[in-house]
């Protein structure tokens, strides 16, 4: 549930080097809004956002 997808993404991105890509899967409908907003605010690049059978999937490139 909100804001857990973004918090988990933030934690995962902290372990990556700049330019590496994280994949996030979420069932929370608000992730469609929260994840792109987080990426824009934090400077990360949202590469892909798709709706899946059980929720949503995102590919995020860590900012340089």
C-alpha cells in the first residue's frame, strides 16, 4: 500500500550505481501516480511503466 512502493524503490535505488536500472512491481493503484512523481522529484529516469495482470511494473534508471 501507499507509500510502500516508493519507499521500497528508494531503498533499492540507494544500493545501485548511477545508470543502473531497478524494476518495481506494485499492486497499489496509487503507484501509477506516486512512482512517476518520485522519479521526477528525485531526478531518476522512469524508463517504462506498464499495467500487468496483478498490478503495475516500472523500470527506473538511477540518476547519474
